[in-house]
């Protein structure tokens, strides 16, 4: 099995999205229990650096971080950009 940059990139995205989903979910639990929260900058950066789909799914599933404009509009824009990047890389590979 040949390991290519594209495979490594897809694995990276999968790990980032799963991690981001878990961190957003953890932040929601912390918010419900009035405990220490995950800093918003960390949440945004996780979405920006590849975890946008995980962030978007977590936002929808847990109705979390849906009021602030930079989450409400920023995360979907990041998800579209990441999707476009994946399509571009996939098309370029083939």
C-alpha cells in the first residue's frame, strides 16, 4: 500500500474533525454544568486548521456556539473552503 500525501492529508482531516467534534461537545457539557470552558480562540483555531466539519456537526447536534456570528457564519465558510480544497486535491491527484 502506497502512502501518498493525499492519504496522509485525509487522515489528518479525519483526526482533526473527530478531535474538534469532541472538544466542542466537551465545551457544551462544561457550559451546561457552569464549569471552566474551552477558550473560543481554541475552538475557532481547531475549526480553521481542518476541523470545520466536526465543528459544524457538533454545533448542529448540540445547538452549541450558534449565536455568535463568527461561529454561525465562520465555521460554515471554513467547511466550504476545506471541502473545496479536498475536491481540488482529489481532482489534481487523479
